[in-house]
């Protein structure tokens, strides 16, 4: 499959842009979806190093497509039970200490999720990359494809440009670099520790690295990951949030 | 000299009616002058107090740069030694350590952004006056570990009243989601929409725990004896502070207030001119005339051998005596009237509600404040006018030929 | 007539005293008039710039928005056919400004801040809204639904952006979901008021309204009048134009901007008190003067009474003298007051001369130059008081004059 795929790509480079742009779109979508699978359950470990704190969280996470996920904190004990639910464009947090479900309002969307370098907004906007950007191929080697993603003219996106690296032959994300409108690098997402699970190649570790704060980072690592767990949309409800 | 003084006094006494007339004019004018200056000062201090004592305090001590962005990490440790050093300063009247957090306050289905101020109620009361502006419930006590007072606008939006339980959610300093419960003890209304719609006063230790900032503070708010001198107090207090902390006065915290005071000063300046003018001319007239009409008398005295300069001196002494007595009585009357205004004042609340002006809320009433300059300056002016008023006619009288003077009427 | 001539001559017999009294009274009148006109002008300025960036002299809101500022109380201007035009066509209306105010989040690639997304009609607000004074709004916000935005100066810095950069605005949509829009910074707004400069984003109103799901939604129709005095008359007229079951209300700025209204009321009250005191002081001076003048003419009065004049006649004389003094003072005072007012209107007082440092004055909302206005009614009123005052001040001295016993009087001195 991989070899054939590469062979396909070479003629694609020679074709006029619209044609392989669409394909690139499809390719990016494919890669992203590969990462999410259809439904999944996983256990993740998140380590955050920032100017003001160092945190290590262990979480259970369920997802469905790109629209739904539920993440529950298992450790440390102080935060055990705190759960985040995202359904489409809305995010809720359940806080066991006060036994309350709080919907995240627009004013808090810019805030960090669980103290990491991921914002609440990132959660909502994640994996929409193929819808709001147009793509062109920057570079192609045996190891990777570098795709330049430029926001569509009216897309509600703060970035000036995103460069998406697809590692070959596994077709998994490698490095995703975010630039502001002046084309200055602002942050980088690095995917590694690729393993094969259930027939797919998945990078088990993602690192978020803000550019102007080299000492800070957020690292998320899957320790367990299962696909096609059989859960459906009804699982992602406010009721489940509280459990 | 003594003889002239004696003469002056007797002259005054001899023509009691004229003396009394002049005196009464001086006394009443001076009293009214000091009263209105006092009311003016009262207004200014009122505006200043209500602006600063509602929330900011007259002075705040913070880490450098905290006031620009209110970054929760720009905090400092609570140090009792610092507190006592501050309290010993002669100008400091009250001190309140505070910690500040921003987040969401939630009740049942609604959530709204809020600013939480973690305070120690008894100490906070020595600096601000929210406890006097409650429209429901009570102000928490020091022992209350989870009680809160919030603004009426916020309370209304949430639909809470005293006794209800609130949830507060924030980003705490260690990266986790800080969250905990509060019980509404009271609701305040200041008239300032910013505070009424988003301010919540909570127990200090409670907020420190929620924010994972145990033992830390963001500011120490101070109230001083003379708010108008807060800038000087800030400079002096800065020397008591450890490195990294600065003292900032209300003039910097509330620049709109400084604008308001500037225009207020202009008004006051104009008023003072009007008042001094009206008073001065009145006195001038009176004294002037009373000397003029004694030209004949002076002529006789000169004919009898009194020398011109003695005449002048006598007149001046009379004016001086008159001025001193008038000033003294005028000051006393002014003090009495000002005291009444200061203690009782005039209440306008039946037709004006509290006003938000330049970042604070003003209670609608008229009162007076005792400021040295409101008494000393007018007193000096009166004396000056009294002397000046006598100068010209005295000189004129002294320069006349006795016969001409006697013939004058 | 005879009395008048006599009184006039008497008045000028002691030129110095008369002059001093006239100067005192007329200057007091001048200062009172000038000062009142100054605060009259300053209030008018404050109200004027306040209503232009705020609620207008008259504002149309839904429900109790004027007080609660609940952003859910928006209404659809598009559904009220021609309301804007109908109001604009009324006599005395200077401008009708539709606006929408949405609390939202602004995000750049590095920072995010809470803002108030304000949707306006740039053409209508141009030349009227003091916040837009130093920029050409219609050329920057080129359409009602474009992505052009004007941003508060502090907000720009906090978001770490420059003019020309884009940013994203997120607000709560009609069903509670999050709605985001892309905007591009085309210019800055600098009001000098910290809160405004760090949270204001202005866009064409349809772009902002789109986030509510109704492109013609607004919160406020701010109506600016040619002459503020027309407000009372126009409110009922405008109310009649509003659709009956819409829960829309036309309110005065005094309700929508209660703070401003009350600040002015408080100032008025204290002014009255101070003026009362001034009047008292001036009265004392005048009474004194008149009394003195009676005292020194006791002998003369005695003679007059002895040769057959009635006490009443004497009283009349004294009072007429006072009246003349008052009249002259009034005329002179009015002249001076008019001149002073003219100066204060044309040139005014520049507060910047009184402030030690160069403070950012905002200039927009708070004009650093205090300018007077012509409150002619008040000036006439004060003139009348001066006359009244002189008459009242003369009562006691006149009474004293009338009670003179001729024989005793003639022996006086």
C-alpha cells in the first residue's frame, strides 16, 4: 500500500494544482482520521512544563470521530474525577469537588486546558485543519511530505500558515508548525513514537512546543489505545460526564 | 505707643454702633467664607473617599508591574512584620491584605465571569466601606470560612440571594482547575456597574487555597489620614518596603479621578476669587468709610498737637484691633457653622441616587471638612483687608491741614 | 421723578463709597454669571460627547436594556420597516445610530482577551461619535458586513498585533454554541479611558449581528438631536413610531446614562448652596454701606424732616438710592458678565495649564478645554436678584432713617 501510494504521488506533483490540492486535502483528512480512528478509548499521560508549574496527569479518554470526546482525569488524586466533554463546538467541565458541570463560555476559550499548552479553543477547533485551509506541496522526500496549509480567506483561524509534515512510509503526522500572519513561528506539534495498533500506524506521543518559550512544553503520551470500541454518540452526554 | 493703642481702643469703644456694624460685617463674612470653603472641601473629600474607599483604598502596595496586567503570578508572601511596620507609620489608618482571582461564578444553570477579592473582613473594613452598602444579608465575619458578598448586578443575573451556594472556577497557579463552593452572605450595591456586576468578596484563606497560592498576596490596600496627601505618603511608605514591592497612590490608580480633581480645583479657585472679592470689598467699604467720616475728628486732634504719623498709627491700630477681634469671632462662628455641616450636613438622597463619577460612587449629600487652609487663609485675608482699608484714608487724613480737616464733613 | 433725581445726586455725593459698592455688586454678578455659564457649558459638553458615544439623547431599547445591559435583549431592526428613516425624518433629529454590543473573546496567535464587540454603521457614526473623531471611519470600516475592525489601542498591544493583522472573535451563538469570525484590524481607537481602550472592537453592525443569527439585530438605536431641549417633546413622538407589541421603549439619556445625569445634579446642588452664601455676603456688604450712608447724613435728614418732609418720603429716598445703586450695578455687572462669558465661550479655560504632568486627557470624552455656554435665562434671573437684593438691603437703613427724631438729629455730630 505505501509503495503504491508514493508512486501515485509523483505524477500528482506534475499535475496542475487544483487536482492534487484536493488530494492533499483528502490525504490530510486521511492522516488526521487515522489518528482518531472511528471510535477510540485510550489512557494518556500528559506532562506539562511551564514557567509556573510542572504537572503530570493520567487520563482516560474516549472519542468518536472528530466531533466528540470525553476525557477523565485519574491522577493525581487532587484532580481525580475532573472530566472534560466536547460535543461539536461546545465544551463542558465536570468538577467532582463541587459536583458541578460548568459549560466553558467564550470568555474562557482562550484559557489553557488543564494547565497545558492546549487551549480550550484548540479542543474545539482540532482536526478541522482540512476544512479551513488550502494545501500545497512544499517538499517531498522518501521520509516525508511537507504540506503548506494556508487559511482560506475568511476562515476564522488565527494562524498565518501551518506546515504539516506527513512521515512516510507510515503516513502519520510528524511535525506540525504554526506561524502567525507575519510568518513567524509560534508553536510546533511534534509526533513520534509511532507504533502499529489495530492495523494502523499511530504516533503515541505528541509534544507541543511554544517557540518563544523554549523551556516550556506539553507532552501527551498514550499508554493504552483501542479502536472501534463500539461506543456511539449517546455515550458523550452530560450524564456520563458526571460519572 | 501704648498710649496710641489705648487711644485706638477707646476710639473703637466710643463709637460703638459703627464699630459693631463693621465688626458684624467682618464676622459674618468670614464665617460664611470659611463655611463655604469647608463645604467645597467636603465635596472634594466626599468624591475622593467614595471613589477610593469603595474598592481601591488610598494606597496599594503590590509587586512591581502587578497593576498593569494583574498577573496572578506577581504575588508576594504575607509578612506580619511588614504589616506592623506599615501600621506604625503615622499616616496609615487601616490596612488590608488581599489576593485576587478571576474566573467563573456559577449558580444552577448560569455562569458569569467575576473578580474575586480574598480579604480578611475586619481588616478590609478599615480600608473600604462595602459593608455600609449592603442591600441584603450581612458582611461576613473573620471566622466565616466560605461566606461571600457580591454585587447586586451579578446577584441578579445569577438569581441568588443570601444563603444560596455558588461555585467558583478558575485557573489556579499550579495549572489545575481551581474550584470550590461559596455561600452568599450578603449583596452590595455601590452604583458602580463594574463592581456591582462582577465583584465578589471572599475569605482570604479560601481563595488562596483555590488558587494554589497559600500564604500569598497580590496587594496590601491602605487607608491614610489625609487622602489628598496620599502621593507623599506613598513615597515615604516605599522606603519601608522590601525589594520588588512598590506603593501606588490613588492618583495613579484612578487617573480619571485626578482629572476630576483638577477641574474641581479650577472651580474652587474661581469660587475662592468670588468669595474673597465679595467679602473683601464689603469690608473695605465699611472700614474705609468709617475712617473717612472721622476726618474732622482727626483735624481737631492735629490742631491739638497730635502728629500726622500718630494719627496714621492710631487708625492702623484701630483697624488692627478691629481686624483681630473680627477675625477671632469670625473664625469661631465659622467653626460652629462648619461643625454643624460636618456633623449633620444636608442630605440630598431624596432626589439624587448614588452617582458613579470618575471611577467611584458619590453619596448625595453636602458636608464640610476642616482643612487648615480654609480657616487660616481667609483670616489672613481679612486682616490684610482691614489694614489696607484703613491705610489710605489714614494717610489722607494725616496729610490734611488741621483747619481743612475740621471743616470737612 | 423728583425723588429719582434727588436720589441720584445723593448717591454720587460720596463717589468713593458708591463706586466701591457698585464694583462689589457688579463684580459679584459678573462672577456668578460667568461661573454659572462656564459650568453650564461644561455640562453641555459632557452631555454632548457622552450621548454621542453612549446612548444618544434618546435611545430605543428592548425591555429594560437601558439598566440591565443584558446582551440577550437584542431586536431586529430589519423587521421594523423604515423605523430608522421615519425617526430620521422627524424635525430636530440630527442622527440615528443603530448599534449592537456583544461580549466576546478576541484571539490572536499568541493571546486572547475578553472584549465588547460593538457593531456600528460607520457612515452614520462618522463625524458624530467622538471615539471616531481622529479617524475616517467609513474608509476603514468599508461596509456593514465586512471584516474590517477598529480596535482599542491597549487591546492591540495586549494581543501582540499590529494594524493590518487578522484576529478571531468568538461569541455565544443563538443556541448557546460558539460562533467564531475572522476580522482584520484596519485602525485604532484611542479614547484615553483604560477600560474602553483595552476591550473595544468596532465592526460593521451586520458582521457583529450575524453572530446572533439575525444580521439586522441591534441592541440600541441612539438618537442624536440638533438641540438637546427637544428631548421632552420628541420622546412621545418617537414612542408612537415604535411597533406596538415589540416591547421597545424610547428612553431619555438621563435614564440610560444615569451616572452622568446624577453627577450634574449633584454639582448643581452644591452650586446653589455656594451661591446662596455669596448672595448673603454681598448683601451684608450692601446693608452695611447703606447704613453707613444713612448714619453720616443723620444731621441732614434731621433738617429735612424738620422742614416738613415726611418719614415716608425719607424712607423712599433711601430705598430709591439703593435701587439706583442696584440698577447701575446690574447694568455694569451684566456687561462684565457678558464679556466674561464671551471670553469663556470663545477661548475657555484650558485645564492642561493646571495639571502638573502631561496626562493623557482622553480629549475625546473629556475635553481639556472648559467652555462656557449662554444661559441667558439664568443671567437675567441673577440680574433681577441684584435689584431685589438692593431693595431688601435698603429696608433696614430706610427704616432707621424714617425713625429719626429731627431735634436730636440736628444736634448730632
